[in-house]
C-alpha cells in the first residue's frame, strides 16, 4: 500500500526537480503525491494500491529526482517562504498553471506530513516554483462565467461543465486541455481549502486565463491525436492500472488527472452532471 513514505518521495522529487528539465521532472514528482491521495481519498483496495505502488517503484522511482534530501529538523515556519514564492507569480498564467499545481500539491502534503517541512525541501520546491517564468498573455473577459473562490460548490460545477465542453471541443487532439482544466481548477480550490484564500483568489485569475485559452479550440496547426478506446474500467479499478504499461510516458498525468477528477467529484452536488462526468471518466 502507499504509506506516508510516498508523500516524502513526492516532496523529495519536487525539491530536486528545479533545473534544466523542471517541467518534466516536476510532473513526475507531483504524480507520486497525486497517486497517494488518489488511493487514500478513494479508499482503494489494497490490491489496487499495490499495482499503483508498483508503477511508481518500477516506472518512476529510478529517476534521479527521487534521491533523499539531507536529514534536517522540521520547521513549520518555513512554509511562509514557500507561500511567498508562490505568491510572486500566481496572478499570471505561467506554463499552463504548473507553478500553482505543483505548489498546491506540496502545501497539501506538508499539511498532512509536517515532519517533512525542512530547509532543503522548502528551498528546492521554491526554486521549482520560481522556474515557471514564461507568462501567457491572455485577457480575462468579465462575462466568462467563472464563479468566485468563496462559492466552492458553484466553482466545482463550473469546472466539470467546462471539462465536458473541452472533451467535445478537442476530440481528436488529445485531452490534455480537459485534464489540465481539472488540475488547475482543483489546485486553486485546494489552496482555498488549505486556508490560503487570498492566494486562491489570485490563482483564480490564472485559471480564468486558461479558460479563455481553452475555449478557442484547437488551432489548424495542432497535431491530431487518436482517442484511446472507451472502456468500462476507471482509475478506481484494479485492472485499469494492471493493464497500463507506463505512467512515466505521459508525465504521470494518469495519476494527476484522476486524483483531481475524483477529489472534485466528491463535492459535486449535481447528480445529472455527475452522471455525465462519470460517463466521460475514461478521458482522464
């Protein structure tokens, strides 16, 4: 089963991911944290968790970013350093919002395992968040329909409505748009749940920029990607993972998309929309 050591593994990975390949390596590290929460928040059976654990150990764990960090005493005051770093770029849409996604994942893991709040981890994760400097210039439209951060229920319903719209809009072009619509929106909500409402409200600006970008639809020059066959299996099923050959090849999105999908779905108070989302879950 995935125990707390996998939260540590993911945090270690995030702290080592800055540098030349920060985007790729940050994904792999964040996917371990996502896998941990996917298992524990959905009470996955031990056999299913074991298959996911094997994917991490066999397909991800040999990467150099998962090396241990120095043994240092924890200090919860160091979180202010991470919050300050995240604050610097949170208003902008930076590389599809991955500064927000990775920062929120780290903060949640630190909340649940405060013994991991050490100088080396905080410094490394700050350097990772600082690596996201490329800003996408998008004008926010006042009538975009995005609810405020204080109305979590309405915001979750909006996220899933846009998720379904994105799946239809990008059929044949891959579903990274729909997947990231979930992960950015989820990260923003998680910041609010963690008590960082001011940061969450500012992150919502970046999410609104992403919505504007996504609604444009695919460009004529975008690469066509064949959709994978529909399946009755879901990321909560043992055989879904048993039949999967690799998680690294997709930068670990299989874990991250599924984690965000089910975490948000648990708070979706709209049965009809819930049913439509579950019918489309294979796109995650």
